[in-house]
């Protein structure tokens, strides 16, 4: 059984609340500002902001792969329009499979499109950095792609903490979280 250092977890969450989101995500804002879902899909998949700069998470993917990704997702616009929750958006984007597109790009793209559609995550979606943080905290995740808030220790149960906040906390503080577990 895992025993958590609750004060350390509370300090991490408190630090995130104070410093976690210093600047708004310009790429997300630019996507949400689009006038149509067609345009939002292109902006989200290409991971560009208003200055046509690629988001740092997707720079290594490269423009060619992101352009191909955008073409694949454009075909799925009608399916995305029918989405009623973020999980629908994520599933559609995840099934699009494209060369050189990893799980972080899938999540980021789905997150941007979801925000345009005003559909937000109700679960914590796992990709490389968040998975590492979640495994440090919770142990073996048995291949899960997402987690529910209820699966986390008490400090994460606060009403002001959203699944998106938890995803960011797991990513940002993934190395510190290891020291919040007393028995592994």
C-alpha cells in the first residue's frame, strides 16, 4: 500500500496554483479564436500560433508531419462536429494515426480542438511526461491511457483542481512527485 506525504503533495499543488500558468497558451488561444471548426482543426493539428510559430511540444515533429496530420484530421471534421464530450474528441484524434505523431501531439491537438468546441477533459489523459508523474505517484498503471480524479490521493480531490490541472502537475512536477510517496 502506498503512503503519501500529504504536506509535500499539497505544496506541489499550491506551487502549481501560484506559478503553474504564468502566461496563457498562445497556441490554444489562437485555435479557440478561429471562426470555423475547419480552421481550428488546421491550427490545432499544425500546432501554430498567430505568428505561425510551432508550439514547443511539436517542434521536433516537424512541419511536414504536422501538415500531413492536419490533412488526416480534416477528413474527420464531421465526426468531430458530432462530439459531445472531450473523450469523443480525443478518441477521434487518437484513431487518426499519422507517421511521426506521438501521444503528446495527439493529446495537445485534441485539447486544442476540444477547447474550440468547448469540450474539456473530465479525465487525466496520459502521455510521456504525465505518465511518468502518475507512475511515480500511483505505481504501475497497467497500460491505462487515462485516469479519473478519484484515483488520486486526497490533495487532488479539491474542487479547484481540474483534470487539466492534474495533467499539468504530473508533467511539470514529475521528478518531484517521486518524493511524495513514502512506501513504493
